[in-house]
């Protein structure tokens, strides 16, 4: 007779790290939602199918207001995967989970209920080997086509080619594009205000550095089609020609 149903088995729980966009609302919320609508209107699909974390650490609101905010975001197809900085008193059932830290999650092995042999216990007590650090830059040697997303939160992204309309580059560091930038470029995506954007020819739909964004309509006409660099100065994106 088979005893498969009664065997003790281990369960493997996998950890995986994803890059989520962080939204930090400001009071009054109606004004902030209007600005959000403006961004979404000028860059269609920007929030579509993206993991979004809502940062409410600096927001003085109660549970009812937080529920209303989540509903307003859902109406705009902005799906919140977690809430960071929320006081326990404003969190409630049915809300996205509270999140903290945003550190990479390692794989977790949940052992079987049986006691481990002494040799396995000794092996488990040994310190884990330190992982080898990945390079702090990524080089993309082909043009980035419409609909593609290149995401590299660990450092700089260099594209040896153009970035098509509807494509995007998201880097934790700076973005370097040795071609025409027609899509979106987001530098400093994990909180790096010193990041910059460089491109051979500027035709971008949207630019952002450390969460501060500039859409095509906001860019100076004399920069269109030019070789430029952009950087963050306070809460404003500055730009200058490179030639």
C-alpha cells in the first residue's frame, strides 16, 4: 500500500526581488491626484501592470482617508502591491500588506518535520559564503524596441543604440544612450539624486531622475533632437547640450 500521502516532505519557498515604483502622495490629496492624472495622461500606460508601493510615511491621514486613496488609485488602474510607512492604526483588513526595507529576499528552505541528523546540523551552523557582487553597470548592445523594458536597479545602464517610442530604461544609477531616445528613461530609480541621463539625440516621451519627472511637453524646444545631459537640481531637472 502506498504511503505517499503520509510522508513528511520539505517545502521550498523561493525569494525573489523585483523593482517596484514608489508613489509618495502629498496633501491635499485631490491636488496630488490631479498631478498624477496629468502624468498618466501625458505618458499613457506608465503605471499599467507595474508593481507599485505606496509610501505614506509623511502623510497625516486616517484609515478612512487611506481607503479612499487606495480606491482612487484603483479607479486609475494603479494597483498597489504594498504600503510602506503606514502606522498600525491606519492599516486594516482588505488593504495591501505593510512593507518595510525593500531589501533583496534570499531563498528560504523550510525543512521536513523530521529531526535533522547531527552532520546536517553541523553543516547548517557553518557561515554562508558571501555572494559575488554583480557589476554596477549594464550594457545593452542592441536597440531597445517598443514595448521593451530594461530594468537594472543595481547601477548604470548604457544602450549602444536607440530607445524606441514605447520602450523604457529604468536604472538605479545613470542612463547613457548612444542613439536616439524616443521612449522613457528613468535614472536614480532607487533613490539616487546624483544620477544623470545622457543621450545622443533627445526625442523622449518622459524623463525622470530620483522620482522627479519631465514629459515631452515640459522639455525646452531647443533641446529636441540635440545631444544632451540631464541632472537633478533640487526638485527640478536641468539640462544642457553636449555639443
